[in-house]
């Protein structure tokens, strides 16, 4: 497969894995709450991320590189932003439909473009701008497609989803910046190392929080370790693909193509949660597909 398409393959695989993980996390919210379900992603994903890194180390027969202060700093920014984004995402899912919550969160593509320009000086091209516009229009159309929810719930879901999108955008830019700072000829090593560092930071931070403020939730997490382990694996696997994509191209391109997750979420919603599909949602998905075509042919 040509290297220029590899980032797109990684992105599609990441979006599929993340959709399944989000569905599993949604099921855990009732038992664990938003913070507990968020910690499941990190605590049970970390062992798999370490295994991925060890596998890369063995396969490449190369030492794990040391990180400088900038790489560690950007990793911390990405990790903190992702914690906030994930907790807000799960809270948004609790407020309203699974697919609608995902739609609001996927307005992130516009914010990624802004953050990438400001922090990484990665400029937009005309085709990429068109793809972002089409995809964002699609997710907004889908998010406004259901009028049966109470107005207050809709507003809360919108606010939580949009703020979550801001933090996800900052996390994407932070992790890409960290990956670019790793001194290694292997993009796979760079991506795997930053993933392991990020998950270690997130796990430690949330463990401290739970031990100090919410030991009841921590005990509940340990009781559901079997289902949490699979969610952690899916989360680590999806993150591995995200980071591989970030290592190969801009965060803006990756997160724009990632909007196909809304379509995956619709399929999961229909299959698992028996949530129907309206005409506006079909139209929104058509716009997202058009955006993907534009992006891949740019």
C-alpha cells in the first residue's frame, strides 16, 4: 500500500475501534459515572499500550528514545485535554442520543484546524477547507435532526459536546506535536512511545483523584474489570491507530477524515440502542461521505 494512503487507513481503523469503545463506555456510565468510565479507558488501556511499545521495540531492534522537555510537555497537554474531553463526551452521551452526542463532539475538526495553525503553523489548503466545511455541515445537520428531546437536555448536550470537541482538538494537536518531537527514524516507535507516555500520565492522574476523592468509584471499577478490560483494549488499539496517523500527516486531515465515526456511531446506535435514522441524519451522513471523497482526492 502506498505510504500516502497509510494515514487514511489508520484513521478509518481508529474511528471504527473508537466507536465500539465509546459504546462500551456508555454502558459503564450507569455503574461508574463519567469519571469512572473515563478512567476505564486509561487504566485498562495502559497495559496494552505498553505491550504495543514493547512489540515495536522488539520488531525494530532499536532502543526506546528519550524524550526532551518539549515532547513531555506536549504529551502532558494532550493527556490533560483528553481526560477533560472524554469525561465531557460521556456526560453528553448521558444527556441525549448516542449518535447525536457524537455529532456535536465531531465539530472538533474546525477547532483542530485553528489550533494546528496557531501552535504547529500547519496551514489549510482549499480542498481541506472544503472537506472540513462539508463534514461539519453534515454533523450539525445530524445533531439538529431530533426534536423530540427536551430543550434543556438538547442545550446541555450541545454545550457539553462542543466543549468536549475543543478539548479533543487540543489533545490531537498536543499529541501530534509530541510525536514530532521524538528523535527516531521510525514513525511507529514515535507514535507508540507517546501513546504509552500519555496513558501513563492519564492513569496516574485519575488514580490519584479517585484515591483522594472517590474510592467508592475506584472499587466499582475493579469489580467490573472483565468488561472494562475489553473497553481498555479497544481504546488502546484505537489510540494506537490515531497516533500512527498523527505521525504521518497533520492533525487537521486526520480529524476531518475521522468524522466518518459519526456514520459508524449511527450503525452502532441502530444495532445496539435501537435508535432510528431520520431523513436529516441520512442527509448529514451524505455530506460527511462527500467530505471524505474531497479529502482523499485532495
